[in-house]
C-alpha cells in the first residue's frame, strides 16, 4: 500500500510538473505572442481581410434587405501612445450602407470601433467606443419635429442655399443611386454563402427607426434613455444593443450641415469635433467644437453637454467667440432680425433639452463690442452691449440688455438698459419691455430715435429742441405680435424722463424758450406729454425782455397713427411788451390779423397759453388753434384814446383763434375806469361785429375836467361815464358814449341855471366810425324822466344870485356831423334848460376858421343870471385867469329873453365874433318895456374895443339886469372903451335922462340928514324926477368906480365919486348935495351981500357934503353941515345945469 501510495505521489508530482511546464510554456509562448502582437500593433494596424467579408455577411443578414460594405478591416492598438489601458480597436475604412435598391444610406471614410469582450465571447459585436474621422453629417429636423440623420450620403449643400430654400434640400432617401459617398465600395463580390462562418453583429438599437427604403430616423427619447443608464455588463446578458455598452463616441474633423425645416435654417460647420463620454453609473458628458461658416467668416462655437444618470433631459451649453449676429441672420428667416446687430458678439447660450431634444429652458449671456444696432431703419452706434436672458419656449425673461452709447464730443457715454418678458399664448407673442437710460443729449437723438417711429413727433422734437439733455429715462412697453413675429402691435406704453438746459422752438419763428427744465411723460401708445418746469422766452434783438415759462405741457397725440398732433400748454410770466409781441406773431394768428394800436406798453403778466396744431411740415396759420388766459398787472398804455394814458391796469384776458375777451380796470386819463372788450377773429358777413370795447368810470366832473374831458364848467360832482366802441367787418362802427348825471350838479353859468344832485339825468351820444375814423351823423340826447314824459315843471326856486334849480324840466336832442374824422357840425334839435328853449346849428369849418354858432328859440331865460345874490351870502370865488378858447361867430334870435325882476326883452337878435377870449364884435337888438328898443354894440378900434348901448326904457333895463327897482323910465346911453387884453377895464360915460327915482332908501336917509323933507316925500311918493344923470365910470370885474358923477332935477343937484363893489357887496361913495335954485336965489336979493350969494351957472351957495360907506344893503350915511354955506366954492360942479 505504501508503494502504491508513493507511486501515486510520484505520479501526481510528474503530472503537476508536466502541467506546470506546459502552462509555463504556453504562458511564455502566449506572452511572447502577445508581445509580438503588441509590438506589431504598435507599428500600425493589422489588416484582417478574412474578417471583412464575414462582417459584411453577418450585417447583411441582420440588416436585410440593406447591405453593409467595408473597404478594409484592420486591428489597431495605441497602447504605446495612449497607455497600456488603451483598448484594441477594429479600424474600418470606406464604410457604406445601401438599401435593397442600391441607394446609399450611410458612408464613412474611416472609423475605429472598440468591441465589448464579454459580448465578443458570446459571439456578438457590441461596440464600447466608436471613433469616426472626417464624416459628412447632415442632421435634419422635419416640419413635424422628427429628426433625420444622414452620414456621408448627402451631396454637399450648395453654399448659396437660403434659409427659405432649405426645405427644398433633397432627402437622403431620394439621393440618386449614382451618387455614392467617396470611398464607398460599389463593385464588390457577392456576399459569401450563408453557410460560411460569420461573427454576429449587434442589431439596430431601438433609438434608430427607419422605414424601408428611407434613411434612419432618430428617436431622441430612446437614445437619451439608453445613454442615461449605466453601460451593460456581463451581469446583463439580456441588454444587447448598439448603444448598450457604448462608453465613448468620438467624431473628428467632421463636416456638419444642420437643416431645421421648422425654422427654415441651415447651419454649416466645415470642421467639427465631438467627444461624448458615458459614465460608469450612467449619463453622458460631452464637448464639441464647431467652426461655423457664416458668409466669409468662421465662428468658433464650443459646446458642452451633460446627461445626468437616469435623466430624461440633457443640458447643452454653447460658447460663441466673437461672432457678428448679422452674419448669423442669413441662416434662417426667423433670425433675420439679427441683421440689425452689426457688432461682434461673444457669450454663452445654455439649453435644457427634453427627451425629444427640444429646448425646455434656455439661458443667454452675451456681450457685444463696438458697432451699430439697426432699429426701425436707423443705425444706432454702440460702444458695448450686454445681454442676460433665460426662458422656455413659452416664456423668455430679459433680465438685462445694457447698451452703452457714445456721448456727444466732450460728454460721457449714455447707458440704456432694457428688461422684460416675451410670452407665447394662443398663437400670439406678448412682450413686456422696460427701458431705462441715464442721460443723452437732445442733439444725439437723431442717432437713437428711428425715423419710422412716430415720424412727425420725432421730426418736431428733433427740429425744435436742438439743445438740452435728457436724463433718468424710465419707460415700459407692451407689445403683441403674431407667432412668426409679424404684425407688431404696441398696446401699452408708459414712462418718464427729465430734460435740462433745453432750447425749445415751440412755434417758429417765435423766439425759442431757453434754459428749460422738463419731464417727459409717456401715458399710453397714443399720448406723450413733456411737462416743462421752467424756462425763459427770449426776444429778438431790440425787442422787449422775454417771457419766463414757469411750467407747462407739450402734448403729442396720435403716436400710433401716421400723423401726430401737438398741443402746447404753458404757464408764462413776463412783461406785457413781450406778451404782445408773442400775440402779434403771424403763426398764432391773433393780433397779427387784428392790429391794436398800442403805444409804449408796459406791465407784467401771468398767462396760461395753449397752442394746438398738427405736426406738418407745411403748417398753415389756419391749422393752429390757440387759447390764452392771461392776468395782466401794472399795465401802462400811452395815448389809447383821446390822448389819454392807461396806468395801473389790471386785466383778465382770454384769447383763442376765434376771438379775444378781456376785462379789468385801471386809471384811464387819471380816471379810475373799468375796461371790457371782445374781438371776433372768425370770418363772417360784412355786418359781423369784429370788436366791442367798453369803458366805464364812476368819477367826478373835476376828475373828468382834469383828464381833458370838455365839461365846460357845466358839471360838478359824481358822474358815471361809459363808452362802448363797436366795429364791424366792413369798417363801419360806433362809439356809444353815456354819462349818468343823476348825482351831479349841472350849472349853466351864463343862464345861472342848475340841476341839483339827485335829479335823474343821462347824456348819450352815438358816434359813427368808418375804418376807425369818425364819419357821419351822431345822435346826442340829454334825457330826464320829466322831459321824456313831456311834463311842464313849475318855475322852480331861486338860490344864490338867482340860480334856478329844482323842478325845472331840462333835456334835449342833437346830432353831430363828422367828416374825415373831425366834428363838422352840431345841430341842436331841441335843448331845454328850465324855461330856456333853444335850437340851432354850430358849424366847425376847420382850417383855423372860427366856429359858426347859429341859435334860435322861443325863450332865453337870463333872469337867474341877472338876479343879485341875497344879502349876507358869501362872495363868489375869484374868477380864474381867462383862457383862450376856440374862436366863433354868433347869430342868435330869440322871441323872448327873460330878465331879473320879471322884466324881459322881446325879439332879440344878436350877431358877433369872439376870438376865443373876447367879443371883438357884437350887436344886440331887442325890444324893451314894450315898444322901447335896446341896442348894444361892441366894435373893434385901433386901441381896443368900443362899447355903445342905447335903451329907451332905462328903468326896465335896470330892473332886468338886477339893479334895485328905484329907476322908472328914462333913456340910457352908454359909451365906453375897452383897452387891449382880456383884463383891461371898461372906461366910459353913462347918461340917463328924464327918469324918476322912487323908494331909494339910502338917498332918503341922506336927504333926511340935510332936512330936505319935501324931497324925501317925493321919493316915497310918485318919485323924484331927475332931469339928467351923467356918470363917468370905470368898470373892472365887479368893481365900479365913479369919477365926478353928477345929476340934477328940479329939486336938487348932487355929485358923487367913489366905488361900488358888487362882488363884495360894499360901497364907498362921497359927494355933495345942493338944493334946487329957487332956495338959494333968495339970498341973492339981500342988501350988501346979495351979490356974494348970487347963484352962478354951475355953482351954489348952499350945499352939504356926504359919504356913504359899508354894505350895499345897509350902508352908513354921514353928512357934513359945515359946508352948508360955500360962496362960489362949488362953481363948476354943475356945469351941466
């Protein structure tokens, strides 16, 4: 047993030794063989022609009826170069696949495949890595969204293929059989018999779907699902497919054409590199480099991709190096908008792709360099730009689009920023965009504002705001467009910006507004407001100081229409001259068409001006609509009417293209007045009222006189006056003058007639105008209620110096005739002042000729004029110095002239000539005291003027002119002479003959003092007869001076000298009283002394001196008895006896 055991042991040893020797020998031989093989493979691939046919046969059976043809199969290993871990590859050349009809389906010049060893042990060809060199790849997306892949069979797409023509590119399935890929085998031996041993190949993966005779179509979802899984291993024998163990796909120096029929886009990359690596746990990371051919340039595009393990979506990020978007626009009609960007752009675009390889999320980060951006046909220069956006196919968010624009020379650049969203809904794309910018000069706006956007508004703003700066712009816009980005519509717009240092030509050729500040407010797509906060309206050189704009608005409407309209609303302050210059501008069409003769205007204004007009190049005056509301203060206008100035005016004025209305007040000619007016600028018939101006004043007659109104001293006290000017289109017009004299006192000094305050009275006159000149006949009326009713008043009452007032009827009518702007004739139809009633004509011939006055009437009442003032009344004020008035001639005729004391003249006629200061010639004739006559003449002489008066009834005339009723009968004769000049006294002699004195109280007291009681009795009875009175005198004003007046009668004789002052009611006379001759002649018959006392002619021997001094009504009478005997002393005093 032991021997057997030892033998067994020895046998086992020998077996083990032999086995080990064999194994070592095999291992040595295998290692040597592998080393030799590695050395050989290191020197280059090893051709395996025997394997070529077997692979083709196996593939033909698997892909029937399609056929695979290989040019050559070789074994290659790059371990000496890439590391010992490098796999052993099969090198394939001229790989081609055709369908049963011989049409090419795929052609690859060269490929390298690393096969899965576990699958190979199972007699399956499953690639683990695939490397393809220089393939021509055509990737297409059909209109329905399916993808088609063509490798090597498609002819080169023509270089001039346009995006719109991309749909016409031939489908790979339609490629002609005579167009094989370069290098493809077209004349090969028939396939080996089916019994020949072959190596099995993997079937097409479910990711590749094809119809018979058509090119393979990719199922992106299946591909991504497969690649997201870990590579298949030995533990998953059931996973058997082309991609099940694929760990890497490498494409080198490929020629790539991508045709997207949905976008109509064609992209070409003459040189492309792709490297996809599959992670052990599943998922793919990859990168690609493409040289996109864009016209004459090549854009380098770097792509990175990542498919997470188990994921159904991939993320692709593309980095673009300095490309011109305008060059990219030609690749697709949908990208034509990119032609607007003519600047180098670089950045990244990231896509999140779904299982169908359609983008689910996109993110852009782009930066541009200097260039231009075309917007609405205008090229906008930029120095830099930044774009940040992301979104989905349904919504894109623009986080930032920042454009840096070059500034004006010497100015900083402008920065524009945009943000917004772009959303797709129900076949419409909606966009919301926000725009911001920091500053831009108005002079640069033509560069940034496209000419086709709100063309009229752009033209107006660019032309009329040449200087200034816009700052802090902030705008938002809402847009809608069709799904293909056509039919762009702006449905929402809003925003603001500030403007400073503006120069605004708001209505050329009106001088511009300068140094303006404003805020632009965009309210909606149709309305834009420019709110002006300040500025100054300049004037032309030599023109008044300008206006200041405190605020206003320039409103442009119709932005969304072809034509726009402008409305300017401004709050303006400044000077009245500047405002008038503005209103006179022809383009406003206000005062330029209706000139106002305003002289030396001054004052201040505050106005709200509104000007509306269409933004047309050929703007006409009729197209401009103006409305102005103005407050004027401190207004001064020189010589606006009657030579009067307007001062301290305060007015409210409203004007538009239809008319002008103003109201206010001021001091007109020194009178506090209210002025109102309207002007009609509209076209109309000849009778249309074009302007109506009203002036009213509550003033006094003294103020009117001070202002130059010819009151003639007739009116005193309060007066309410008015004037209404009306002008018509045909040049006809009227000036309606009115004066309410109710509160005034009217006094006619020559008649001593007066209307007391409180008695109603109104004076009216309607003056005709023809083309701003007085022409025609003007009715004039002085009306009172009593006169209008035709009542007859009583005699009234007499006040100081007989002034008649109260209860007297007065009033009248007249007409004034004007020729060539001057008063030619005044016709008194009827004028009644109390009892005076007069009519007549007053002619104004002009040319320095005197006024012709012709009056007549039934009665002229002078009773009040001649009635003396009551005793004790204050003396009248001193007469003012005489002032020369207009020269006139007089021709008057009155049936009756009432005088004082109830006396009257009849059939009075008067003719004369007055030089405006004195009567140079006057002839008055009348009846007095019944059949008696009165004649009065004033005639010029070489040294002055002569006066001659003759009255056949001195007593009536004396009572009529207000002298005491002590003279009865007699004849009066006065001769006298006036010296030169208006203040020269009248010197002359008055002679009265054959009259009687009755009642004279002063004379009675004087006669009592000399005990001539018989004579006194005569005064108190039938009257003392006076044979003759001769009184040399001098009269100056109210002062009568007597020099040697003497009178005699059958009873006595007397002399007198001294003064009588009627203005002061004072008398200062002295003289001598001599009894009649028959008393003195008794002494002449006495013995011895008779001759001593004998009377002589002109002398007496018994007389008494006297003096009368004091008030006219009650003087002091003094008689001197010592002069009772005066022999011969009075000789000559009675030379008239």
